[in-house]
C-alpha cells in the first residue's frame, strides 16, 4: 500500500491535471462559439455557390465540351485524397475518426487496383498516415500559423489541387473532413470535389431559365476553381468547429475523470491515515496493558 | 408602388450585407457595367474588379469588389464575392496596399492574359478611387 506521503503527492498531481483540462475546456468552449459562428456564417456562400453551379451545369449547351473539372477526365484511375485534420492534439477522437474514414476508403481504392495519392492538411493527419501510407503522401500542408480558418488558406490548397489536376496527376479528388453537427456529434465526411458530384442535389435544380453573360461555358470555367476553394473552405470551417467541439467534450470528460480520481484517492488517503492512527493506539494500549 | 428589390452580398466568411430597399444596383460585370432594376430577367454573370454601386432610399453605397458572381432571380440579387470593401471604410493605407499588390501582379510576365487583364483592371479601379 502506498504511503500517506505518496498518496498526498498523487492527489496534488491529479488536481493540477484537472486544472489544466478545465482550463483547456474553457478555452475550447470560447473558441467553439466563434468557430461555430463562422461555420454557420459560411454556409450561405457555399450553398449559393452550389446552386449557381447546379443551374449552370443544367443549362450547359454541350456536355462533351464541358470543363474537365465538372465532367472529369473520363478516367477513374488515380485518386487524390485530401485528408483534413487539425494541427493540435488532445481533442478526443476528432483526428482518429477522419483517419479511420479515410483509411477505409484507401483500402477500397487500393483493392480495386487504382492508384492512390494523398495530400494531408494539418500535421496530425500526416503523423498518423505516414506510417502506413508514407509513400503515397505527395504533399503535406499545415496552417499552424493562422489562428482561424480563412479563405486565403483554402485558396492555397485548392490551387495545389487544380495545378495537379491540370497536369493530369489525378482523375478523382475526394476531401475528408468532420462535419460539425453539435458539440458531441461530428460526422466524418468524404466529399468528392473533382469531378463535381451533384447526384444528391439533382432533383432540387430549378428548371427556370437563366440568362448568362458571358455564356455558360465561360462562366463555368471561371467558377469551378472558385467552387473548389469554397468547398475546401467550408470543410475547414466545419473542421475547426468540430475540432473545438470535440476538444471541449474530451476535456470535459477528462475533468470529470480527474474529479472522480481525486475523490477516490482522498478516501484512500483518509482510510490509511485512520488505519495508521488506530494502529498506533493499539500499540500504545497493548504497551500499557503489558506493564 | 414599390420599385425595390432585395440584395444580398455574401463572402466566404459571412453574409456581408442584406438590403431590402434597393432600387438599382450597378455591377461591374465581366462584359461591362450592368445596371439591374426590379423585375430584371433571371441572370447569372460574373464580376471583374470594379465598383459596385447600390442605390437605395436610405442612401447610395459604393463597394470595391475584386471578383464574384451575381445571380438575379425573383427579384433577389445575390452577389458572391471573396473580396469586397466598402469604399467609405477603405482607408488610404489599405487602398495603397491593394494597389501595390495589383501592380506587382500586373508586372509579372509569366501570367496568362486573362489574369493580366484582371490585374490591370484592379490597378485601374484602385487608382480611380482616389
């Protein structure tokens, strides 16, 4: 059994850990509010963008000549996966969930005999993936310096993707991120961005005719790269809200666990203190009796 | 009798501006400036760097935009743009920064004609604000 002194030290150490996790939880809660706000504020833009593109692609005159970013290269050989994770740890299952989702996709791709290329955004994802898929990772992007997700960063990522697409380095591009539902639920998502996947929203397209100036094709050529930035930006916003939410609940759990541990240790401490006193008393009494 | 329609400007970060009492909007569309009044036909177009004018009862406003898409439908004008500044709030130093950036971009030789054109436009518009 641990001595009283050891127990005392142990309690003090757990208490200070609890203080840290509590502070982290508070910070995450404050950041979460901001991140959630910007995620919600960013939604109208990406939704409007989606609508416009949808209307455009419906109105496009000849499908064969449609921009490649919309219709794809016609091949399905090389898959580029952009795995978006955080730069910091201690956020529960946040990163692992994305990685898990991505890994199952990777196995599927590889078992179908297709080529796989990976871009990781955020250092945590890179750390977890480089052991198994180190040779597949072609780029690692990290935005440690920027405090909040911003459009400029998203633009950088999308430029890399578009460059690679134009030099025909891949056929299909999918991004992985966590969609923020609420503080305790984040859903890992796999979203295909090249070629544009609008299967799920096809029925929503309005049949209303638009006037286009200049014509559809030209607008599309200009719009599609922007759409990629927008989608990536959306993923970044969702991700940062999810990260903070995930961290908050993880730290909440940690604080609670630490509290339980302190209680348990305190009881143990008091018991052994009493046991020691009783033992001393018995010794004194039996000593007195023997006289 | 209302001759007003709704304008919504969104940028990636947030909904930038919503205005219900707009009588006319002049957008710097790619093929020239375009005035939009109520009951305009549904249109999608995109913007080049320029000045976006919003005329309304509560006063006129001017914005500097670098790019974007306009969609007009059912008397709802949506403008999606990634870079927009209210000219009133655009102070000298910020403007000079933008101008410098644009000028540098225009000077580059390896860029395509298209982006060169856009950069030139930016320079021109920013100079004209002064």
